[in-house]
């Protein structure tokens, strides 16, 4: 029997084989070779197993669970039950490691005696947003009760500690993220924490990307693997981009939040599942023209908070991304017509700079001035899957800060302000 590996890499995955391929490539490019990689499918029905086998590397192991659990908790726990390493490292199936990651975290664990080690990770906002965040750097230099790693892909943990503190918990029973819960339990158990202070993880956060599990994009991951394979250390330029994000006001601080409490168990998990496209809501048939506001949208980096206008009521600005997604729980077999009231904008030419797309395909749309300084976008939504709620993306050519345009002191990166969206079955009269 082969000697036990020092590190067991566990990757939970679900029907996203193109991104998984990039994650595996980043593991096989590691400078430290004493690892095994256990890829656990959460009831996968795609070609993920074939992707794992295609590498032909004996250090890779594929296991597919019989049913989808909808969370990485069960796959992570199953992987840990199979792991033979002294340490366990996690890698998200849509994240990428720099080649020195395992070497760096293991060296830190050996030299400090830490039970949990975290490297520096860049967390990337959705394409076009310019949003960046970092994790794995402690404000005081040492891990404390208010610190949070924020990226399981950057964590190395002693296998024995996992047994001591218990498994990853069911997210439907928690009012907080499952990695927050695990770290809090480890800290309470007296585990020693350390940070490498070296950037070795690139995290493309699925919770920051609308419908990623439905669309399964892999452009960012493939681009990162291409940069790694091209050679040369590009990490300084990535850190400069993080600094630029902070200067531009687009940086996000990832915080552990308040002490864990009863809250609303499972709410965090349900919200993320809907946003990522893992879960969906059964739509109702749209029988007549109906006007919607944006109050109830799960927005993340698609929109800013609700604002109020005396004449038009609530509205939201899109931004900082140039692509903003909305979802309405309606459908119609013959398609729908759409009208969108644009309250304000920072576009150079709104007639050409604003458009919408369904499933990545631009709809037949037009934008015209209403005569009162506002604009109206009209579009035709073709017939879609009757069991899927209506989803579409609002695109703008740019986002800009009003303070830079000399309009006011608003420093947010804005696209268009939308007060309402009206939907009606094709051929039905518009709402009054």
C-alpha cells in the first residue's frame, strides 16, 4: 500500500465540471507533491467523474454521493472520512490555487505548530464589478475571536482537530455560514491559528455570481490557470488590483459578524442557494400586465439599497457591476413584453448604452426618452421554460461616480436607477 499522504485535499463539487477541471489542474501544479485529492460529487449527474479520471493521476480519487444535499457540508464530511493525511485542505471546485499553496501552508503549520493555517486569498467580485476582497490577514497580527478566514479554499486544518470539533454542520440548521461555524468551534476548542501572509488562493465566490450553478461559467478560472501555466509571478499585479479596488471604493470587508445566535436558521443558506441558481422558485402564470418594484430582489453586487422618490416611490441604482440580474416568479408560454422605467442614469447615450439579455442572449429592446427627463426601455421576452421564473440581466455600457462627473458628492459606482418593471403576456394591454 502506498505511503499515506501528508495532506488530503477535499473538493466538494456539483455539476460544474469545466470549473472543476481548472481546480484540479491547480492542485496538480503544486510544488508540494505529497498529497491525495478526494473529489466528492454531491449527487453529480454530469461528466465530473470523467473529468477527474481524464487526468490519469493516482493521487486523484472520485466519489459520487447518491443524492444531492445542496451544500458542501456532507461532501466535505464524506471526504474527511476517507482522508488519510495528517492535514486536510479544502479547495472549492470553482477556485484556483497558486502552485506554492500547499508548500506554504504546510511550512507554516510545521514552523508554528498551528492546528489551523490560512493563506491570503483574493476574493473576486463578479466580472465587470471591479470588486475585490482579501482574507487571511489578521488585523492584530494574531487570530482573535472577531477574525474570520472567509475562504475555506485557503484553509489547512489538522485532521485530528476535525475529529475533535465535529463535522461540518447542516446549513439549514445554522443562522451563519458553515465555515464561520466551523472556525468558531475550532477556536472555542482551543485550536491554534496561524496565517502565512502569502497570497496563494484565488476565490471566485459563487455567492457573488448570479445563477452561476445554472450558467456554469468558467472563463475566470481558465484565465487564471492560463496565467499560472504561462510562468512568472503575477501576484503583485493582483494585489495592486486589490489596492485599486480599495481606492475606488469597491472593496468589500469580509467580517465574521456578531456572535452566533438563533437568528433564522437556514436563511443564509436559502438566500445563497437562490442567488447562485442551486435552488429555484416555481413561478406562477402571468395572466395580465403587472408592475413590479425592485424591493424584493436578492441583489448582492447587482444593485444598491432601496431609495425613495416622492413622485415615483422606491427605486434602485444598478452597480457597481455593469451587469445586474433580476428575477420575477412569473412565466407565460407565449412570452412576455417588458417595460422598464429608468429614473436616472450616468450613460453617455442611453438609447445604445442600456439593454437587457435573457440567458446571455440580447432581447429585442429599445430605450426612449419619456419627455420628463426619464427613460423607458421596452423589450420582448421570448417563450422560456415554463417551470423557471423569469430571469434577465440589465446591461449598461459603464458605471461611473457622480462625484467624478461633477453632479454631486455621491462616490458610488452607478449605472441606471430603476423604479419599476412591468411585465405582461405578449399581446396584453399595458398596465395603466
